[in-house]
C-alpha cells in the first residue's frame, strides 16, 4: 500500500536524558536507556516456557502494551472484550480488503494491573472505562497498545482508543482521569503512542484525522499522525510522523518525542536529494549523543543522525552526507515497526522481515550488512534490547534470538515461548519481562518451574 505524506514543518527536541535509571526500575516504554539495560549477571540469555521462568501469569484481553517496573510493582494494561475478537495475524501483509482495518461493537473493559514482582500475583486490577471502542483498529493492533509510565508515586495509563488518560497511586486508587477525546486515526489502524513524564508533567501525543495535539495542555498540530509516542526533548512538531499504530512498538520509533520549544526546522525537500516526504520516526540514541530520524514504509528509507544543539536550517545539500548539525545519514536504513538500538558504539537496525544490520553509531559507516536471523520467522515487531554484551531480538513467533554485540555478527542462541509476541520486553532487578499474546513472564537466571 502506498503512503504519501507531505511534511510542512519539522522540529526535533535536542536534549538527552543525562542519567540512567536505577536497575530496579524500567519506568516507561523501552526504559530510560532506549532499550539498553545495565549489565547484571542475574539476567538470562537462555529461557523457554519452563527454563529460567520465575513465574508466568495469564493476562486476559488483547493488548500489545509493554510492562513497566518500579520496585516490587509490575504495571500492565489490557483491553478485555465481552466477545471473542479476531486473533492478530503474524507477518506484515494486511489480511483484509480494508487493509487490515476493523471495528468492534463488543463491550470492552480498559484495565490497569499491578502485579507483584516476587510472586506474579495480581496485587490490584482497576477498570478505567468500559463500553464499545469508538474508533477502528488494525487487526494486528489492539485497543490497549500504549505502554503506561510511572514515577514511583503514580502510574499513568493512556488509552488512545478512548482518548482517556488516568493517574493511579500505587494502591490502585484512581487519582484523576482526563478525557482528551477519541479521534479516528489517519488510516483507521488505531492508536499506540505511549505517554511519558518529565518535570512533573505528563505528555501525550494524539495525531488523528480531526484535531491533532501533544501534551495535556494541548498544542495544536498541523498534520495528523497516530503512532508516535513522545519522548522528552525541547520541541517536536513533526507534522506527520507515522501512520501505522499496530502495537506498542509502533509508537513510531516506538515512542519518541516531546514539545516545549522549537529549535530547528526543515521544510519539504529540505534534506536535498533525499527529501522529507515520507512519515518520519524520530528516536534518541543514548550513546553517542545523537538523535535519529528515520523514514520507513517507502522506497526511500533514510536515517538521519542529528547532533544535540542543532538550530536553524539544518538541511543537507545535494551530494552531502552530513554537516555541522547532521552527523550522518543512510539513504536506505529505515525500518518500519521496530526501533533502532545504539549499544557500545554500534547502531543496530532490525528490519521487520528478520534482517539485522550494524553501523558505527558515531559515523554511520556500515560495519556489517544484512544478516538474516531465521529464514522461517514470520516477522519482527518488538524492538531489540541489550545487556551483558548481547543483543536480543524477539520475533512475532515468540522466538528470541541472541546475538553477539560488536563488529562481527554471531548468532549465539534461540529461546522460544511458543506464542505470538509483539510487545517490547522490560528489564529490571535482574529479570526480563516478556509479554506474549496471553501471558506475562518474569525470567531470571537459575529459576525453574
């Protein structure tokens, strides 16, 4: 399917988080390290449905939001239908004449869970709203794809399907809710943009057909988009960053930007021979200090690495591969659903059909080209993560591929949970948390069920 987006203006926030959260927490989508966890000998590199499993629990409903962790609390959301909903299909092809678009008239319950870190038992369950979903979604999406966020005092859950955000304390009491309005997404594929916290404010991005805005004190936007999550920077006005809200990872880059003050702009074609005519997904790199901007879903799939502090017109001229503001660009490196991973000086790209590429994070030079993880894999939607010198890549089949970090591609192993998986895992307190279609696993080295 062709997707043509005209970008009228572009600004990207340019301030990186200066610290990494403590190892006992993973407070937001992809954590504070953009998928990189602190090394810990307790973290596993092998597991199965029984091996190294501390606990696993059934999660009712259908949701692709990621778990988050704070101390002994594991928070998760779900949308629970009163009727049987169509099962999501694996792979990238749209399965219907409507390009995957569907509606549901069944009554749903939108729920937040607090799960005990040690036992896996549900500490509390709170229903935020109930009723029939007011907007359509993609069959591979869910009605609860946004990952919640917490500061250790409250947990904030946003359900873009409803346009409702709720704040709950750690006892499960609802402190407040705010109705931002339910609005149909551009392609009718649903929502997925996760909220985030910064300096006591909750930021929410809603790009839609009617009235797009960002943050709770709403700021109008010029174009509709549906599937980017904000990540704190000084400014973001990207026009239209993405169209396909298929799951938590389609928080565009899987969740990336924020608005406070415009720092730099680029108009249509401002990057010269590459142009900015397709939907961009911005993303931060923690090491080195760069911002990545990628354009998936078309023949042109460039990636730009933009230095913090850029201002004014940062356009590349024809023939340029960089300038004082742009550290590097690659014309065909953009992925569709997954976020890139910067780890130990290397920039890893996971393509949706199961190829891994490696580039130098500081220069953009290719270290190794496409390496296929598994010829039989149906697709990849979750973003990769890293710890202990290893990369982990999770397929929609529930198989996690373990890859040696560094300049040489080496597949070290495979771990299967034998169920469809699209949510990006969380890592905290020496444990890995993986959400499959029906379960949540806590995995740690030495555990056995």
